[in-house]
C-alpha cells in the first residue's frame, strides 16, 4: 500500500510543482518585504524629524508591498486548491490504479548488530623487571693521595657496597613478585573478558530476539498476503472487498475532499457486482472564494466570493467527477475481471433541519456494466453527458441537497 500511495503522491506532486514553486517565491518575497518594513520602522525611531517622515513613508510603502505579496501568496494557494478540486477525475487518469499484490510482499529489515562489548578487553601489559643493579665501587685514589686516602676510600667503598646490597635486595624482591603480579593481572583480565563476553552474549540474544520478532511479523504479513492472493484468485467476496479497499486506500484526494468524504462497498460473488456507497463532502466545505484582494483604505485583506452559479457548477462537477473516478479506479485495478458490474449511490451526510436528525441525502445513483464503461474515453468526455449516457439518476440541484428520485431504479 505504501508503494502505491507513494506512486499516486508522486503524480500529485508533479501536478502541483509549479504552483508550489510560485507559492514559495511569494512567501519568501513576503518575508523579505516584511523584514525590510520592520528595519525601516527601526530606522525611523533613530532618525531626526525629517528622516523620520521619510522612514515612515518607506515603512508604509513596504507594509503595503508586504500585504500585496501576502495576497498573491493566498491567491496562489487558492488557485492550487481549486485546480486540485476541479481536476479530481483528470488526476487519476495519469495514475495506474492496479495494485500488484506481489509488490506488497515485505522483507524484514534488520539494523546492524551493535553492542558496547564488541571490542575485547586489552590483555594486561607484561610486568618487566628493571635492570639488575651492578656494583660499581668508587674509583680508588691515585698518585701520592692514594697513601693518605686509603681509609677514606675504604669507608666510601663500604657505604657503596651497602647501598648496592640494599638496592639488589629490593630488586630481588621485586623480581620475586613478578610471577604473582602476572597471575593476578591475568586473572583480572580473564574475569573482565568473561564479563564482556557474558554481556555481549546478552546483547546478541536480545538482538536475535528482535530480529526474530521482526521476521515473524513480516512472515505473518506475507502469509496473509499469500492468503489474500489465493482467495482473490478464487473470487471470494471478502478477498475482492479487501483488494478494492487497498485500491481506494491508494486514491489520493485533495485535503478538503478527503477530510469530508467516505466510501463503503460490498461485493456479491453471485452477481459479480460491487455495490458502492460514496459520501461526498457537503457543499459548504467546498471553497467559495474567487480571489483575495488588499483594501488599502482599511489595511485589510478581503475575499471576493464566487458567483452562486460558479459555485453550483463546481459542486455539481465535483459529484460527477468523483462518481466517474470511483468507477474508473475499480475497473482499472480489476485486471483479473472479478467485477462485472457496479451499482453506486452517492450522497451527503447532514442534519435534516426539519427534524434535527442525521440523514443521508442521495444525490446520484448509477448502475453500469464493465463492457459499457470501458468503451468510454474519460480523457475526452464531458462528465455530465457521460452520466446521461450511462442513464445515471442525478440530483437536479445537488448544491441544495435536493435528493434524487430513483424509485424506479437506474437499470435500463
């Protein structure tokens, strides 16, 4: 469904690209002029009397320009919205409504395994014994002084010997401790590495469980998809309805229509007929603004309303276009020919002002066979004439919610 929705959305985006670029340009210009106006007002407060007058004049000019740019932006948005409403039928003709169910098959996407315990604990640095002390006796005196310095030299030698023996004893003690230190360091390393491996195994177990759950969900969805494909091939009513639901779910309408419309349907395998109830947005939800304009005298942005006739035509065309679009989407998507005919009733949900109850006002009814509909070139038609050709029953005043009279049925 995401694939098909993205496909439809891409087409919608292409159609709106020009209007979007224009709107962005207008908004940027509006922000620029508004910022310039603010800067001009700031300069006004710091200028002398003559400069203040000039700055005020400039600020007013820029404010007017900003308001005019805002009007242009509002009109660009309005043109885009109205074009989308008026192009409801045309927009779907550029989109293939067929849903290849095989392309909905999913593949589990697993993130790479990550853990804070992937790197082994560094091994302990070997304890290296310092160089063994070497006794270096004091240099004996030479010459005539050797005769008089023997005792002093002997004393110095004795002191050096004692210092050497003390240093050597300390060295032997240090060397003797090395094996024990090595064993302790090795044991600590082994314990730390064991703890790391334990934690790493825990992270791996959790990751594997998450992957298994993702795979289970995907396998279950694919199993349901296989089941749907099999039941659809067999023409089971629920499978046909589920497939049609996917098709309608991919149908992208303008926001103002999507927010106030709905569709319900059921399939009869006995008659190979799809019955559709199409809910249109009520007339008051369709924009009636023709354009926006800036009123300089009151510094306000005012709306110019569409003539009642134009609003009436737009709403009538919308009902005709939504009806034909719905039928078109069903048969363009039904490549396997499961649906031979469509019975459609379209209307509006509203509160009856006479009794204060929710009612469904039927504005159009249509019954059509596949062969008859597929002969029509929707790209070249006038929708109202097509509905007459199909012998549809259409409200004489849909904008007034005047219900149809279809007591005699719609099949000729």
